[in-house]
């Protein structure tokens, strides 16, 4: 099914170039001139992605985010804001937390925005295709209350980490989306115990950092040796926290090994090759991809093409070559426009 997108913009702005690039990439694009029409269209249609090209991070952007959040799953909102703010933007922290991504102009529609839209659509579809929970539990289904409890435990752990490390707020669903696609491309079937462990490990991929001092996580200078010693303990922290819950022990084993490298130069145990669980190899690549393509305190995000090149160069050293091959297959549909451009 063709993905349907909504582009909303300030009445004085020209979004024709953006709409052309999105249409050329194969998307069905609707356009709304201003916040009122955008909110009206969001009530009438289910959009996968909303691109809001607005003059600033203000109440208008918040209104669009609230309207987009009413659908289930919520439309992914990408905000494009002016390069430099002419005045303080008090709404920006909340926008950054709720929006799928905030970009500053100038934005390269073909090289940056179209691939990001493809990523947001994959994230939307991953959430949509997950089994829907029935609000009223059936007494005959003994597993459902336990599954709901485990999901609640996972979300509580995510929130605890977010209080400790604010940069972790947006990370889980991006890692889940990539890990799920990699697992499928590697031949794993949805609904299996192995796939469930991968999904849970991806959702909690940074959990162990709750045991790392916040001063280390937020440091903008290069880490010293003592900092690295603290940071490299986070896989063990994850394992110690999750192994106390029987249903999360599988995920705990994957996270304990997700910072190992194919060549044996990872941590904490220096495992190599087939000694690393398959699920851990998948989560490791998904985490690396997310880290490369996300802004960090010490560096901006890599362009998607540059991150893809770095992943490929790590085949056989950092990453399992088989998982890298699966990554290449995923990227054909994940960022179709950029892949075709590179191939040309």
C-alpha cells in the first residue's frame, strides 16, 4: 500500500520542491496551508508521516503534534524549523521529545528528508503490525496478563533510564524498528521466542547505562580511561537487572553480548564470531546504526549514506557479515531514494 503523507507549511512558504521529491519517491502527498487545515485533515485521514515546515517551535507545532497523536498508531511528525531562532523557543524541548525528528533549515530534501521519511514509515509500520492488545482480558488466556505485565515492566525501565539519561527518550523505537527488520531479513519469524527476545533487548538496549554516572553520559569532551571503564560496564548492568525477571532472561543474555565484536575485540567478555548469540549480533548492528544516525552531545548525526558505508566497512570486524548482508537487503526498502542515487 502506498504510504500517505501530509505536508503542512506556513502560508508564506513554498513547499513545492519538497512535495515533488516526496512524490517522485513514490509517496501519496497531501498539502495543508497552515495549522487549522492540517489539524482538520489529520482528523479525516490516517497519515503515516506528517512533515511540518513551520516558522518556529511554538504552539502551532504543538497543535500539530497533538492532532497527529490521536491516531493509532500515531503519525510520525518531522518538524523542519528555521536555521536560527530569532527568539527563545520555550516549546523546543517538548517538541524534540514528542516529534519523530526536528530538523533545521537548510534541509536537503533528496539526501536527508526523503530517507528520513522512509525510516519513519518503517517505524510506523513496525508499531502498526504488532499484535493489538485486547482491552478486556479473557480469563481463558492465561498468557495475556503476563504479557501486559512484561510490557509494563519494560516501559517502566525505559522511563527510569530516561530520568537518568534524557538522550534515551527517542532511541528505543528506532532501535526496535531496525532490529525487527534485520531479524526478519535474517530469516527469523515473527511470534517466535527468539524474535521476542530481540524485540525486548532492542527496547532496552541502553538500560545498563542507568548504572553509568550521568556526568560520563553527558560529557562533551573525549572520554578518559576511567570514563571508558564505567561505560563498558553497562552490558553487565543490563544483564544483572533483567535476569531477575524470568521472561526477560533471554533479552538479558542478548544485551550482555550486544557490545561484543565479530573479531573478538568487543566487551565485556571478548566473545568472537559464532560465540556471540545471533540475536545479540542483530541488536548490535541496530544499536550502531541508531548511534551513527542520531545527534550526540559530542557530534552531529552522520548522513544516512555515510552511516551505511561505515556499517559495510565493519563487516567481518565489528559486525557479523551475514547480518550486514541482511542490513543491505533492509536498506533497499528502508531508504529507496538514497540507495538508488548511490547506485547511479
